[in-house]
């Protein structure tokens, strides 16, 4: 089982990103995804700087570097940036919308199909495998049995299986909008957002009126309030054919998270129970936690 | 511009035709479409009658098979595509690459429209669907500003359809898992958002509570109008403040943008609402038909009549309308 570090979904400044990746460089990660996937206004790093960081990481670790594309492309300038990203000439790209898929097909480049592509069955997967997809990150709402069924259908259709990467840790990216919810919460227009999401390195918490944590606001992205954590589900991850587990960066504690997953893949017993939700993995509401889906 | 109206049943379809819809879109009575609600959509008999009625009045019939099939139930989507093709419908509306691929390979004579659930927001994404499946039209998600719609229409290799009126999805369609996160059922996989079976109302000491899978979506004082607890339109707490953190209960209304949409070259305007009553479809279609006709006959003199506004406002969620993402300030 390989471990991957997902792209940073929050807006962190240059220093924060620098510190974070220097912490990650020494860890047993097999793949590191870089790049901005949420908002094109966030410019801590330019494309060249992401590529520079990738080169630096490659010099001190054996991890494969992948550049992730912006998920919701709206402006012409964003489409131009997407073209430049696909033309980077160095590293594999994770396509997070069908436009990125198209540009990569045109360039005859292999690609990773990111979690924001709607690929829920073998027929859809086969279409993209034929077009050069090497690795599939299923939508976060997919269950273990759905993923196993999709792979079985891919086999029946006579296609070689892609690598399968499961979103195994972190706040789940659930939705994308034209509206910036962080700016809205601060009563600012999106066009004058003052980059306010940089003040929330772990997003803004949204709860019900009864105080129940529901979502995390992260600019135009809405995430789960709870962190998903599939460490206790490790045997099921192996059984369904996962090749990689994606750990999605949080502002604190990521070193411990990578180490915990690494120990389990090296043979340590997975914990019976962990903090965090895993309802989706068990085919239930995503917000449900291990004890509610009957694991503990 | 073509007027494309919704019908969740035969009376709604007849109402749309009566009031001048150019095309009506429907779904089959199962989870193959994104309005999989109890009692809604068409069984075999109703679908046959719908086809006959549309033919008789020389309009167009589109069928939405626009959810994402899972492997174990794939054959249901395949059958839905076959059924639409066998009836010679004027277009199939789909978003799943598997469904589009199947339809293009087995029914090349049937026009394909990319569903809004396909979430294609720019020319490169549209090109993917044109080159691989030969789609003849694409419905744009409700996330683009007017300037962005203009840009997409100008650079697109395929004609564009946009939403004109109805419930407002504030998230990019096809890219929202909020409903399954709370209830286990999502638009992509189940054709529902905030499903009715998960709703529970209770009269509490603090007011009327609307819950979804026991999660409090909103609470109303006796003076406040209570709306359906669509989870993105509830009042929540962020930073200690209670407000509509995602969106208010409101409907999209773009009558004011009609001249611009026409100038941009938008091919069709879509009315949302297959879950709505025949009376709703009748009234919305009547207003939009009148507006489109007024614009066509005298584009330079087009003004939105107060009476049209009143009718539409009365049919809107929370009795208010918005230009949504078309208007940059909304974002």
C-alpha cells in the first residue's frame, strides 16, 4: 500500500507551505500532490514555484510529484492557467475536471483522475482509461462495495485496472460554488475578499443552531466538519483493491497522521477505533462515525 | 431562443405545451434522473401519452437520464437510454460518460445534450463531450457570471442552454455531496437532494424545527415563513453568528437578462422544476413565453413587465428571486 499526500486544500501563506513541506519531506510518502485546487485567487505559489518545490522535494525524497488542477474553472484566465499546468512538461497532472482531462488527452499525456471527476461505474472509467487515465481517485461519497463493484466491471469490460487511490484522511471536499462562503461569512464581496480565507488555516467551522458540527467553509469549497479517518478500516481498504491512501493536509498534526498510517501498512494492527467519520466508506451518510456504523 | 420547460407528470407536460413551451423535458419513474421523488415522473403508459401529445403539437421532447449509475444497477440506465431512443425522443440529457458512451454507440441517431450534472463550465470541458460523444447541446451549471457565460458561448464548439428560472442550486451541479454527507443520498447517485423521507418537523419550545436526518437545518418563530429544509438554504452558526451561511431560500430569475442571453447566442433557456405542480409549470411557462415573444418581436423595446415579475415572485422560494451567479455581486 502506498501513501499519498493530497494537495493542500486550505489557503496557507508561503512560509506555512514551506514549513509544511519541509516537515513532509522526511516522511515515508510515495506520492505528493502539489498545486491549488480550490481558488485561483490564492497565489501563495505560482505554477513555477510549485514546480520548483516539486524539484526540491524530489531531491530529498523518492516520492512521485503530481500537480493537481483547479476543480471549478470559471474565468478565461483560469482556463489559460490550466493549459499552462497541463503543459508543465515535468510532472504528472491530476485532472479535477473534464476540461483538464480534455487538455491532457490532446497532449497525449497520462493523468490521474481526481476525486471531483464523476466516475461511478466501470463504463465511465473505461472511457477515461482508454483516454490515458492511470490512477483513479473515486468521488469521496463512494463506499467500499461500490468501489469494488466498479473495479469488477472494469475487469469485465476487459480493461486493465488503474491504480486506485482512496481519500483516507482529512476534511472531505464535498461541494464547490461560484460563491465564496468565507467572504460571505465575513460580509465581504467575493471580488474584494481580501484573501480572508488565509486567516483560517483549517477552514471556518459551520454548526447547526444546536451546535452540531456540520461543515467546514473553505472559500468556494464546502468540506465536512469532521475529519474522515479510514485507518481502522485498513483491512477493508486492502480487500477492495486500494493501491494508495490519500492523506489530505491539515494545519496541525500531519506528521503523526502519516506515521500512524505508515505503521499500519508496515504490519502494525490497525486501531479498533479512531476519531473521525467514515460513514461513506460503509455505504451510509458520510458524517456518521465508526461507532455509529458498528465498528466499535 | 428556445423555451425548455419541466414536466414531472402528464398534466404538467400538457400545461407546458398549452402555454407555448418549445420543448419539454421529463424523466422516467426511477433513479435514472435527478428528480427521483415519490409519485413523480413517467411510467410507461404516461411516457407513451407524453410522446403522443408532444408529436401532436409539434414540440420537442427531451428525456433526462442524468444521474450516475452504479455497476450493479447499470442495466437500468441502459434500458432508460434504449427506451428513450425507441420512442424517438428529440434528445437525451445525460452527464455520465458511461451513459453518454453507450447512447452514442448504440443510438447514434439520438441527439445528446450534456446535463447540467456533467458540470462542464468552459470550452475545453465541452470539447471533451463533443469529441467523444458528439453532444449537440450543453446545459451550463449555474455557477457562471453573465460575462463568463458569454465567454463560454463564444468559444464553445457546441450550442449552450442556460437556466432561466427556478430553484437555485448554489453549488456546481454534479459536484455537491452535501446531501449524502448528512442523509446518505445524493443527487449524483440517487437523484435526490435533502430527501423528503429524511425530513422531520417538530414544534419545539424554541420554535418550529426543520430537521434532515435529525440535523437541525432551520428553526422558525411563529411569524417567520417556514420553507422546505434544503440543507444549503438553512440557517447555521458560523463564528457565533446565525445566518443563511450558504444561501437564502430564493429562486433564480433571469428575465432581466433575456436580451443579453439572446445577444450572447444562447440557444435555449431552461425552466427548473420537474418536482413542481402543473399549475406552477403553467404559470411560469406563460410568463416566459410572453417575455420571449415580446423580445423577439421588438428586441430594442424589451422591458420586463411588472405583472410578469409578480407572477414569478409569487412562485419563488421565500417569495424572492435573484440573478444568482449571473450577477457578480451574488458570488
